[in-house]
C-alpha cells in the first residue's frame, strides 16, 4: 500500500482550498497531463502589504500531488510573497509529515507552481530549468541538462557527487543507471576537451574505483572536490567549516547592507539569523539558497539552511 | 463489510484446498525428495502427482516437459537466455511492445550489453499485434520469438498458436509468457507448436514464488541456474515441495472451474464494464473487447489520475489497479496503453478490474455504487476538467503550463 502519513491522507481525502478562484491576482500552471501530474495554483495578493490573502488549487495527479497542492495553499495563505518564496519543497513535505521518497517530486511541483504564480502576479516571465533533454530523475525533476551542467561546473566524477549537487538519484534510485550514463558521457567529453584527466573520469565499466592517485593539482577537480573526498567530519569540524564558510560570505552580504550569523547546527539543519537588508526582502530566499549552496560545496554534504 | 478484491491479475488468494494440500509438507513430510530414505520418498510421490496435475491443465504431452521455477519472471528469463545459447549463430529476439517487464527489461539489457538485436513488434489501438510486422521481423537470425498469450493490463489475447507456426517456418523457437492465460483459458499444448511457455502459481490461486517453464520435448535448454540435478539438471536447487504441491492442487482446481471462468466470471466482468460506461461519461474500455481474458476489464476515465482513484476505491473497500504506473513511483502511464496510443488524458486514469472465481454479483454492485461519486469528486479537482466536461474539447487550451 501507499506509505502515506496520516496528514497526507487527510489532505487527500479532505483537500482544503480546492477549486477555482475568481479574479486571482496570479496564476501558476506547472506540469502537464503527459507528465502524469499538473497543478494550477491561484493566489490573491493584497497589493499594499504584498500578503497572500487567499490561495486555491486544481490538481491532476496522484494522492500525494493533491495533498501537496493543498498543503502549499495552507502554507502560503497569510504570508507575504517574500516569506512564501522562502518555502522549499521540503517544507511542504515536512508540513505533511513527510512524503515517500518516490513522491517527493509532488512537493517540487508545489514549489514551482508558487514561483510561477508569483511571476504571473508580477507580470514577469517565469523560466524554469526543465527544458534541456530528457528527465533523468523523476523524484527530483532533474533533467539531463541539469546533470551535465553540475558535472561540468563542478568537475564531478562520481554518482554520489552528482546526487549531492543535484539531488538526482537521492530518493528511489531507479534513475541511477541513467545518471551514470550522463555522467560517463559528460566526463568523456570533458576529457576530450582537456578539462579532465582521463584517469579521473567516471568509468561505467569499473565496479569499484581504484584508489585515487595523489592529486596533481593540475586537474580542475583538485580543489573543488576536496570536501567530498574527505574522511567523515567530526561534528566540531563540521561546525567550524560551516562557521568559516559563513564568515567568508558576510563581507559580500554587508556590501548589500545585510548580514547573516550562524545560530546553531542541528544535524543537517543549519540555523542562521539574517539581518539588515536581508530580512523580508525578495533577496532573502536568494541569500539563503546562496549560503546553502556554498555550505554544501564546502562540506560535500547535503545541508539545509534555515533562517530563524 | 467484506472487502471487494478485483485485482486478481496482480495476484490471487491461495485456494484453501491448495493450502491444505501444502501444509503437511512443511511439518510431517519435510524430507528432501532426492534423499534415499523414507522421508524423501513420500515427498517424491507427491511431487509426481503435482506435476501430473499441472501437465493436465496445460495439455502437455509429457510431465517432464515441466520445469519448476521461482515464478513467471524466472521462466521468462530462462527461456530467452537459453534460446540465445542453443540457437547457434542466431542473435535476434522478437517480442512485442506490450510484454511484461520480465521480458522487456531483459531484452533492453540484452540489447545494450550483449549485442542482441531486439525487434519489438507494435500493436494497434486495440492492443492487437501487428502480425505483418512480426512476419517481416522473422528471419535466419531470429533465435526466439516471445509473445505473451494474454496481456496483463488489458487482457487482450494474442494468436500464439499461429505465431508459433510462423516462427518455426523461419527456424526460430517460440516462447509465450502465459502467466495471465494459464488457469483462465483452456490450453492444449500438445496440439500446438509452442516450444516454451511460462506460468506463475500466484496468478491461479496457487502460492507465490513458484512457477514453471514448459519446454517441449526435444527443445534444448541451457539452465539459468546451475547446481544439483533437480529438474533433470535444468533448474538446480532443492525443490520447493510445498509450493509445487500447492500449485498442483491449484491447477486441478483451475481446470475444474474452467467453465465457470468462461461463463459466470465473464458475465460479472461484462456487467461491471457496461454499468461503468453507462454511469460515467468520458470513459471507455481499452483493449480488444472481442478477444480477451474473461476476467479482465480495463476502463479509462479521462482527465483524472489513476492512483487518486485507487486511493478512494481503497477507502471504499475496493481493490483494483491502475494503468498509471504512478503507483510504482514513475510518472509515465502504462507502456501498454501508450503503445496502444491511448491519449495521455485517458491513459493516466485507466483502472484495471480483474475478477476471479471468488467474486460475486455483490462485488460488481459495490463498484457500480461508489465509482460515479469518486470520478466526479476527482474531476472537480482537476484543472483539465471544466464543469460537465466542457474543457473536454481542448483540455490543454485552458490549462497553460509554463513548461510541459
Ligand atoms: C504477463 C506476466 N508475466 C510475468 C509476470 C511475473 O510473474 P512472477 O510474479 O511469478 O515472477 C507477471 C506478473 O505480474 C505477468 O502478469
Ligand atoms: S527518479 Fe527517484 S531518485 Fe531519481
């Protein structure tokens, strides 16, 4: 049977805010019938306060798609647009008491619909990065182009690295063969272009990677990959690294009149305090995402940065 | 309220009589049939009886044409891999686009890693095989053609007897995945040219994890699993005696109920199907209504998604299954319905109801009672459905996603 939490079941059987909204301020459509799920999110926004006063949805999709859509509306009503935009798909899943790994894409759809609806409200074109090549990882909506870019930009050579950077393969794992294919293809191209040492490239015919040669420093991987290949960090080392990374970012934030301080680290949750221009501004989510990316890069581990 | 189980193509309840036949072989008669003592001997006798029971259901000429395996999947894999080895110099396999993954995933792998050429024969809108394409694909390089007897999702039947003859004209072996057909249709293998046939115990009220591969006498076989000499060296490993005995009993019962399956069960299926189409608009039957299993109905409800329907059915105590593979974590609709070019708008909302001899009229009544409400409820949530189907003409015109 479906391993849905009580809350998912409740939001599926008795969805809140389902239906059409007349005179919506913004409408976000994502998905398509051919993909198996599609969501239309309608929001009403108070033009003075920027607060989302009402939200409705229509969903074509499975139980968790309907529940995630409904959860999204509950989460955003009463929030300002800026606040709403800091929500991640994980927040939707958390609100529902978790989603089965292979259903996480349903929460991603909610996350995207909100962005599409806000863009529509602001009269902007909403662009997403779903359009390059075939969808490889369905759980996280990662397509070939996204994997290729992550591999190229960061010199990735293993499946685990690709998962850390893109999430692809981090859930049901049915897409692993596909990811390995893209990785092998991209690495091979990088070798030809002289961007990667052939001995470092991902080799699909090797069951086990041989022990790495000492780094020559010539490979573009030498610096960036370091954290990933490091031995497991102690908690203290982890916190130090996080601290260092945040310290390194502060000068940039201060330039923009903002600031960010480390408050606490709980497992993979990094709690930070944003201040100054970072608060409430549209850039808050950008800042959080930037800090998060930087930390993941430094530690080579998945992390979530949460503003408190 | 008694739950309504209409997912018998997925698996069936083990018949209590089969369970009763199995039980002594877990406890009192636990011997190994190969042993040289009395413990083994009585088991050996029971296995012989079980083999005869299955032989009779299949209409096989000899009982040693049956090789017990762990199920349909193993039988399918054994048949194809063996043919590629025994048919020297022949490196092509013919199959259909609507096979079970037990065949398709193996073929994909063979194509990718073993340089085997795979011909996947298409089907038409009713799921019928393109026999002309099949004929054209057959040739001096064909090692084996493997076409299912009945499709698990729509119940559509394939003309396997004729396809076997055609394969032989080209010197190829013919295998059929009859996992869904055995027990539901009268079968008489000795009067056909079929070389190999796969079946699975749990689809005919027998236990799970047991199945068989029928291999016509004279057809060479290379074992998939090597070891001891069980099954005449064609499938090593100590016999799963209780399961084989349970499958034997299940085969006997299936034969005894064959006419019930063809008449009463079929009538239940037809009444459900007609009733659903009458009560619910924008719905239609998929598959070849004139040539299909008596127990299977596959009905597509447009503009809604299958898993959501199943969840609501489940809450009403009804078990069915979905043509949408969403339930298995993938968002692609069933490869079978896509191969039949059923539009996405409907393929995602296809529901399979599969009956067995254990179903009755009250089961049909229950589904007919709750289904219209479930469909209406989900359609009211769907962005592709405007009041009373108004969006039907151009579902995508109204819904305008930023990406697709
Ligand atoms: C047509 C078909 N072939 C093969 C199988 C697999 O059989 P088993 O579960 O015994 O491995 C199934 C069962 O789902 C089936 O429907
Ligand atoms: S498709 Fe599930 S982890 Fe990629």
